[in-house]
């Protein structure tokens, strides 16, 4: 009896290892090759996203797509925070449609909502470049630094020795002028 149980246990273990090997191998192949939906699945996904952009389930004037992905409001409730003012009116007024009027809903999690009670909604524009970033780095280089940079870039010392500081300065000014005109 013990012998039979031992043989049965070994057979079950080997079967488990056999199927486990192919299961792990299949998952590794899926992960490395990646999931590739067929054309019908891609089309269905595109159609559903397009449908969200053109659908307004709660009839508040904001598409379901914007409610879900932009404002984090409910596409099923005209007034997500139930304060009597529609989401569209609150967004137009620069208020948080997820926070009832008069309450402080500032949250510690910066990813939770793009709105605050004290600041109107502003478009996500990139910050203006600082004056330091807009300066041309070639303008403030000394001739010694410039020669070192050119040497590190592969210009031979012999060639650099043939160029006077004045000629090098003119080349830098021409380069800056060309860079500014191409922008």
C-alpha cells in the first residue's frame, strides 16, 4: 500500500512539473513577445474610446471621456459632489466638481485631483524656460575653456595653435548668430 501511494505521489509530482513547465514557458513567451490584440480588438477599443468622447451619459455637458480621464468626475451623475451645482458649472467657474462648495477638500495626494478650492483650473502648459536656460552656453566661455572643449572634441593642438583668440571669438559669434537665426 505504501509502495502504491509512493508511486502515485511520484507520478502526480512529475505530471505537475510537466504541466507547470509548459505553463511557465507559455507565460514567459507571452511576456517577451507581448500581447498583440487582433485587428477586431483594436477596432473595438478605438470605437469604445471614440464613443466615450461623443457620449454624455449624465447630460451635464461634459463628455464621458473627459469626466473619466480629465476631471475624475462621475459620468453617471450630473453633480458628482452633490452640492446642487452641476459639474460643468463648477468646472467653468474654476471650482472643484469633486468637492462640495464651502468644504475644504484639499488632499495630500497630488495625483488625486487636478482641482483645488483656492486656485482656478488652469491648462497644463509647460513652464516658461528660465532666463538661465535660454542663454547660449557659448557666450560665457573663456577662450581657454573653449579651446579645451574643442580639443576634447578632437581638434588637434596644432590646429588650435593656428587660430588666434580674435578669430576664435569671431567663429563663436558667427555660430551663435547662425544658431539664433535657425530657431
